[in-house]
C-alpha cells in the first residue's frame, strides 16, 4: 500500500508541472494576441491622425513658425548695380521696389550707389516685402526706411554719423619708396596720393628721390567717437627733404586763393606737372628709337612711363578734355587743352575715369584714367605727350613757368598762418618725444 501511494504522488506531481507549462503557454498566447490587437489599433489610429486635414494644417503651421519670418540681408554692391536691380535679385516685386524708390526720390545721390558699399535690408518671407532698408547716401549719412505695419507705407529717417576733425603728424624715412614708407606709418592712401600730387609739379619720384631721404606731414582726419576714420581732409603742412634740402609747403586759403605755398608764398602749382603719374619708371624718352612693334627707327614724340596696370593717371594741368576715345595705335587715349599754348596727350589707357568725357573740365592732379596696354603696346605704360603751339616737345626738359606769388593782404595773413603751423608742428613733435 505504501508503494502505490508513492506512485500516485509522483504522477500527480508530473501532472501539475504539465498543467503549469500548459497554462504558461496559454497566457503567453493570450498576451501576444492582446498586444498585436493593440498595436494594430494604434497603427490605424496613427494613420487616421496623419490623414486628418486639421492635424496636417497644425503641423504645417508649427513648421512655418519655426522658419525665420524675417530675413536680414547685407548686400555688397558690385559694379553697375542699382538699388532696383539689387532688390530684384531677391525676388522683390516691382510694386514694392517703386514704393522704396519713391520714398528715396528726394535724395540727390539715390542713383549713384557706389561699388563695395553695403546695402542692408530686411525681407518679410511671408509676402516677400521690405520691412526695413538702410540706404548709404555717403560715408557719414544713411537713410533708414521702416515699414509701418498698419498703413503699409514707409517711415523715413536720416542717420548721420557725427565726425570730429583731428590733426595728425607723421614723419618717415624713405628706404624703398615713398608709398611703402607712408603705408608702413599707416598714412591713408588718399593722403599719400595728395602728398605726391603736391610734389609732382617739381619732383620726379623715380629719379629725384634717394635712399634715406625723409619727409614730414601734418594732415586732417575726420573720425567718429570710436576713433574710426571716415574721411581725410587737407594736408596742412608737408616737407619732402631731398638730399638734405628742405622743400616745405603750407596749406593756405584766403578769399580766392587756395592751395599749397612755399616759405616765400609761391604757389606749388605750375602750368603743367613734371610727371602725370606717381611711382612710375621712365621707360622710353623723347627722340629717335627703334619701335618695339613696328621694328624700325622712328621719332618717339613723347615720354613713356612704365607702371603696373591700373595705376592712376593725373591731368598735368587745368584744362578741357577735347578727346577721350580710341586713338588707333595709341589705344584708349585722352587729349586735354590747357590754354592757347599747351595741350597734353595720355595714351594706352586700360580705362577712363568717370570725368574723362569730351567737353569736361578737369583740375590739375585730378585722376582722368588708368595705366594699360591698349593699342600698339608691349606692356602696361603711359605714353605722355606735351604739345606746345602745335609741336610735340620733350616734357622732361620743358621750362615750366613758376606758380603765382601771394601779395598784399593775402601775403600778410599767410605769414601768420605759416608761423602757427610751424608752432603746431613743434608741439606735435614734442608730444611724440
């Protein structure tokens, strides 16, 4: 009996294990079915939600709000661009452009936006309209247009940078060239050009300057409250010391008299400048020579100055432009009539300055064009001619009449002004030391 009891107990134990495993499998199947059903339901609900039009609009609206509504543009002006053409590049409609132009129409310089200026404006991406625009009239004046949201029109205001005039003193030694020495002293390029123009009436910068010649200069700058220079003014004092000889000039303005004068009140200006280009090398003089292209001897009725392409060329004297066009072998050329006696010619130009138009008046030292190699030319250079009473003459041996001398009241005031500038120079030197 005991043995049978044990066998029954063993059988019951095995049955319970089997039943437990069976129940476990059944529960797993039920849970899996419930999970699959729930997953299918969630998938159907998700698909219905995605296809719901209201949901789609909501999502689109959210993403639209995430995108920037206003786009800020800083456009650097390139050659021949206008305000209208710039705005068209950014898909601004003609009606909108006309609205901007009409608001700026009273500005005299609206049509002359300059190369490399920065035009700033803000576009409303929702309708591609202008919300704000800052137009540079000059280096110190800007016009700001701001959209009035209620009326759609523009509010206009002027933005003017208040500048303070300051006098600067610099002195340097010429080791390689005047230009490099001045640049090393952070003298603005416009001042360097003016300095060279003043001495261009009597100095050949290629042949007259020697190593270790020195100079002094006092000039004006106009700067904002952050000491940023916006413009340069007059050169008040200049002295180019060549081989130990001082050549000082003082700026003077009184009634009709204005310019630079030496110690004796004589104007630096002469009938014609000795050379109409700075930093150039005399590459071919006046006289007989073998033509580099035609390959035979012929009279060279001018003077050639070799210089890098794009070097500015100046009018050697006041006068009227009587030609600014193609001159055959001379390429692009300019002809200026100075008076009843003198006429000058400038040939092989790469391009003309904006003033170089027939009939325009030019001032001595004013840029009229740029060095090139057009026409019959083997390289970039300026061919310069001086015509005296219809005959071409050697510009380098020309005896030029000296400038006018201050007299009377003008001379008295000049002497006082000269003393004041000498005192100012001494004070500025003392501060440096």
